[in-house]
C-alpha cells in the first residue's frame, strides 16, 4: 500500500513519468525503508574501519603494512580524501581501530575496537579465531547503537587495511562460487609480476583451506578485522532500519557476507559507486546491484559514499519539496 502511495506521489510531481530516473528509485526505496511518504535523512555518518592483515606479509600489496597506521594518522589529522569529502558534504566521520598493528595514543576522534594487531596469514591458518570474530560483532553492535542513539539514520562504511583486497577477493570467490581470476584485482597498483604472485598465493590458500560453505566460517577464515566489523555493523544498522551506504570493493565484500547471513539487508542498501578494482563489477553483477556513480575511483575510505550522498539527499528533497501537477496548477498529460 505504501509503495503504491509513494509511486503515485513520485509520478504526479511536475515532470514526465520516470524523468528523474534513479532519483525516483532512491526516493521510493528510502520512503519504504522509513515507512513514510515524507522521509528524512538525519545525522549522516561515515565510519571508516581500519585493520592489518597477516596475508600482507606475503607480498600481495604494492605498499608496506605500516601504511595502514600511517593512513589512520592521516584520517585523524584531517588530511585524507574522506576527510575532505565528508567536510564538503556535511557528513560526520568516525575512525575505528579494528585491528591495526600499531599502538595509538588515546584520541577523541578514534574509536578503539582493536581485536588484535592484525589478523593471521590465511595462507597457513584461519585469519582469526571464533572468539575474535564474536568480538568483532559485539564491538560493531556497540558502535552502531551509539550512532543510532545520536539520531543517526544514515550510515556509510569505509575501510583502510593494506592487504584487504586479497581478503575481499577470497570472500567473493567462496561466497559467489567464482574462480579467483574473476575476483582478484591489482589492489594498491601491482605490476604484472606482483599481480601473478598475488593470484598464486591466493590459490595456495584455497588449496590449504579447501571447501567452506558457511558464511561466518568463510569470514573467520579470510576476513580482516575491519571487514568483519563492517559486516557486523551493516547487519546491526539493518536491525535499526538505517539507510546503509556501501562503498567500493572491500565494503561490498563485507556486505556480501552480511547479505548471505540476512538477505533482507538489501532493502536498506544503497551501492554508491563502481570501483575500478577489477572484481567489483563482477561482485555487483552477482548481487544484482546498480551503483549510483562510476568515477573510476579505487581508493576506499568510504569516499564513494561521501560523494554519492548529495544525490541521495536530492532524491529525498524532490520527493518532499517538488510540486505536484495539482498543487502547481500545471496540466498533466492526457
């Protein structure tokens, strides 16, 4: 019933049917999520989860592992792309230490959710223990609950973690039942030799672990602490009926696990952009998801969420504020 009322409200704005395209789809989705003909976006937040990966020691990244903590410091000092885009679009930014291999001093801008100083290398063992995975879910639920209590109903997810495209590729290969060649990209910018080495290492990990079907076990085996916490936070945000903004390849891989755990989460998810990271298009195809933007970016950090947010705002604005044919005294077509 609400869907039909929303469609009627959208269709009778002063425009031809479907003339606002994807904005109309967004307005319909957000109205349905909030069970309202006049939805609102309140206190938007992007949460960037950071963690290190044991697999990074195997040479799967063009950058050394210490770049993870260095970039977290950059976030805290306001110097990264996500800082600039959040400030520009009036979005609150939260940085989470999910498991960085560094001892940070107390900082009011850093949420301490550290599980350990990085995961284990999944080339030789599971990336994390069952207890560590449980801790990831508990800490994320607490983070999302606090934002929800601050009247936030829009939450975007970003990440930072050298080696995390390898982790995301493994999650995708297992959960989508796709060959690694369709999932693995060049991450931080590998050359041909490094890229071939990356695929070889990940195939060795597949042989070592064999077949795994359970999404939580796959997450435990190959996930990073930041990816596990994003997955958990997305599920928690869905339970609180928040609008969930999905960034690029890593965030989409975390969403993939969440989707396998609770497919209903798709109702609340907005896919913000198509990353230039190779596997992302195949992953979005699998999820039957249509991204809002294609800007040839592959930065992560939640930058796609921050850039897409004004489009989402405008979808809600036209639904709430644009005149109808009747109110404007404009003749509709016959």
